C-alpha cells in the first residue's frame, strides 16, 4: 500500500467516524463540494445534498461497525453493518468511494433498499 492509498483510507475512515459520531460538520470537511452520491434509493450531487441525507440517516442509525476495508489507488471500499431499530434491524452495507486531493469526490452505496421502503413508504431516505 502506498502512502497516498493510506491517506485515502485514513480520509474515508475519518469521514465515517464523523458520521458515526453524528458530527456532520466534520463529515462535510471530507466531502468535495460537488461530491457525487449514488445509492439504491437515489442519486445526487453536492456536499449539502449529501449532508442533508446523512442527517436523516444518522437520526435513525443506532450504531455502525466496520467489517472490512480495501483500497486501490484513489478508490476505497468499506464493508460495514449499520444497526437500526426494527423493522430494519441490521443493514449489511458496502460502499465504494473515490478520493481526490484529500476529499471524497464520489460515494456509491450497495445495500438492500427493501427494508427502508417497507418501514417508511413514501418517505424513503436517500441512503
């Protein structure tokens, strides 16, 4: 692993630690102004849009545990479990992020969206 790869992984892990701590101001510092965000529930651009989605996500999240981390060049992939109250329970998730110049420029989440759709019909979070 190169120094740059370690720095990219450190950026991503610091971002997720801020999310876990519900410190969205700090989390925003790790996002590019024009960050692209893709999830099974939506696609958006811009730091403010992502932070707005994170606000709803973190208000419902009960915990998050990282299971694995991989990096290659400017891409970092994390696998983690997010705990929610029932009926969602544990959401097994993977995320592929791209880091440029020390900030996250692209985030793509992979998870089953069905629990969100069933839990909140008509009011599905972007995450």
